[in-house]
């Protein structure tokens, strides 16, 4: 796990302080890789790349980056892990039996695969999580690429005649060409979703490279469109066309085999390794498969909270005891948790407003005290139907669809002025939805009209907005619950879940790995009929059957509880003064980004207890705190 950044300048004279610029860009990413730093400059053009290394595989200087290929043509800066590097190495050695390797790092093996096979073939053969920058010294082209599911981040874009790229925006900000122009449209997306979905970023002209894509750039100032080398939509289409046809028992065994292989590959490490364990289905399955393949007790970590409504540590403790792991838990007070809030603007390089970022940071900090790598259960909910709305939204749409939209709109208008509780209020907000796509989009929206709250904003298209307006391209996905899972795997997972975990973990110099996101597991999940995911009012049916082979059913069967914090109560209590400072009307007006009256109205509703508006307010607060940084 590492971080990298760099630039390609196409206008004017080469900067005389190029090494200092790279030093500053790399320094902004030191938390992602505190073990080693390297720079590489191409004197034939004004191109430079810097790399910060968190040493995981091959701790020697043989793993130092940026790395030059054996034929001296290519330079690679790489963030992530290639889990099947022994397979790639064997394939390379078959072509060149006398290959003289410098070491045993996955970086060197990936680089030689890129150099010999070409980018698309090498990335298709690789199993892993990554973002990379590959400079071709001969053709003077830069290839940027990102892993299939979007586990590792990569920003890029042209600023003042200079291409900037890197793992986090803070590195791009360190370059003198960076313009720091806020994209008001992207800000409106933050208010809608509580994160900024790819390919947008908070800055004008800077993009997130979409998951499973690559882009080839030349020193001519042009901005080509990224191209997919792996397409999740095609995976879903294939799954719909050729569903899994085996028995239920065969499905459980196939999933077990695939996850076992994924976990085994992700347990390879030259540094101490462990796992997050909440006691829920996802993390318990990962830990069970880890412990089965380990000759030693697996290190597991759980966070406990004083507020029992948010505490799952007792469940994690029971699973750890049953599996025989070396378990560590840390109970944190409200004061410990609240102390993280002022650090969030630093941890997240662009505004990010999923409040579960707080406990994610805390458990990462605890794990880093004794391990450098931690496996997690991320991705299982999106792939196997783990969220409660996977069940209730299809039921709701089945009730609404037969009723004429005009009648539903009339009912919504008549009932809206009444003081309903939050859940009923959300139902009224979606009562007149015209399609299943619009119903889902509205339930995912926090501010229903964010462009009216952000001054001068026009909300740009996002995946969900474009599909509710024109759903035809995805109508092949039936039933509705399967469509929802596909949308979340493509949008919510990379934009929210994976971004949250990456930034929280890397702020603590901790590498996280997600076995459920092995593309072979993803492709298998896409082929599963919905009946193997949702059954008898429960989600993740197939995953449950697998876990029951290792853990008693009674130990893990309980209602799903998110990794959350009592944000609404905090904003009315211990965080009220902090929030009031950021939401003060003179500050909002001076900033010029928000309709101060609209924000203050929502704040007043919240602190007066009229309604819980914490999720809406958190996006504004995170932007205000980030801007103040």
C-alpha cells in the first residue's frame, strides 16, 4: 500500500525546482507510505512522479518505487497489491526462463507484465486492488489505471497547462499549477449523496478515474475519455443471461471455494496482518476462512462504544472466542470519538459526509498499533443483498406502481404539512415517484434539491440521476432488488464505502484488503439468482449458509446494525458549539457557497428537535470544515 503523485507539463519552460515540487507532492502523501520515498524525472520532457511506500511485500530496496522496467522503457508508480503475483511471475518465466529478478515484490512482477504483455492484457490477468501510473519513455505516454471495483483512489486532470495526478487531492494541491477552483456542481452532489461520486471531484478540472478504467495521456494537453478494461455492466449482463444453475449446496461450496482462494491470496504479507471483526456476517466469514488457513491465531480487532445502542463488541468477542482468534477490543468513550471530528477534514482529501467515517478511523488506528495489514468484510452487502432496503424498496414499489401517479402526488401534497416522524417523512418524499429508478434515487438523496441550496450550482449527471431519467440501458436487470445491488456496486461502494475505508486506514498507515471484492467472487455473485441472496425476510442468504459451517447460527443471526454513531444527538449536544460555528449565518454568507437561510432553517429544525436533520447537515459541516482546512 502506498501513495503516488506526479505531473506532466506541456506549456512553457520546465520548472527549475522540479525536485522540490515532487518532494512537496510526495510529502502530502507521507501517511500513505511512511517507509520510503522515491522520485523519478524524465529530462526529455517535463514529467515527474513521486512515490511514498508502505512496505508490505519485499521490504528491501528491490521494492523501491518509482520502478524502472528491465528494458529501461517503462517507469511504474503503483499503489495497492497484486495477490496472484506468483501466477504472473510463473507466466513471465515461461516466456523468459532466465529472467533475472531484482527481488520478489509484486510491483516488479506487475511492471514486467505491463511491459511484455501490454496494459490491458496485464490488468486483465492481475487479481488485486490498485491504482497505477505507467510512463512510457519511448512513446512519451502516461497510462493511469484503477482496479476493477475501485478500492484504490486516483485523481487526475489538467490545470494551467499541466497534467496532475495522484492518490489524494492534497498531493495535487501541493503543485504550483493547481488552481483550487471549487466545482459547485460537485458540491451539490455532496449534498445529495453525502459523497461526490466518480468521475467528479470537489475541484473543477480534476476527475476521479472510474473503477475498472484506464486513460492514456500524451504531452499535448488533450483530455481523452477513460476506457474500461473491465466492465461491471457486462458482468451483470452475463450474470443475468447465464445464471448459476447448480443446487443450493453447490452454490454454498462454490462461494466457499472462491472466498477461500481470495482470502488465501490476501493473507500473503511480509508484515504483521490481522482483520476487522464486528461480529456480523461479513467480517465473521472473512475471519473464519482466515483462521481455517492459518497455523497461528489470527489477530482480530473490534471497537466497542459506551452507548449500547451502537455497540457490537460483545458479538465480535463471542465470534472471536468460537473461532479461536487473538482478539483485541477497545472501548472508546464519547469524548474519544468526538475528538476525531476536528481531524476529518485532514483525513479526507475532499469533503466526505458518511459519519461512519468516525468509527472506521478509530478501529483502523487501534489495529495499526500491532499490524500493518487488515482484512475486512467490505463489499458483501452490495454483492449479496445485505441492506434492508434491498427488501423493503421492491415491496414499496409494488404497492405504489398500481396507483396512478397523480393520485399519489395529491396525497403527498396533502400529507406533507403534517408533523410526521422521519421515516414517514421519507415515505412522503418518494410517494409520487414515476419509476423504480426514481424511487431509488430519491431514497438515496439527502437534500432533495441541492442545486437550490448551493449558490450558482447546476447539478451534473451522476449514474443514479442519469438512470432515473433514462433507465432503458439497465432495464435488462430484473428484479428490482438485483438492479439496486448493481447500482450500489457501481456507485455507492467506490464512492462511499471504499473511499471511507481507504482514507481512514491510510491516515493511520494501515493497508486494508477486501476479499469479497476479488473479481472472481464479484462475477460469481452476479450469476446468483435473487432467491440465493434474499429469502424469508433475510438478506445474504447464501453467505449465511456458508458462515453456518464455521459459526453457530444463533451467534450471528440478528438484525443488521450499521457501523454508526449517534450523530443527531451529538449535534444537539457536545458538537453543537462546533457546528454552530461552522453554520453561523455570517460565515455561510461570506463563503458564498450556500443559501444561508436554507441551511439555517434546517439547522433550527434539528436543534429544536422538530426533526432529525443530522445527515443533511453533516454534508454542509464537512464542506465547511474542509474549506477551513
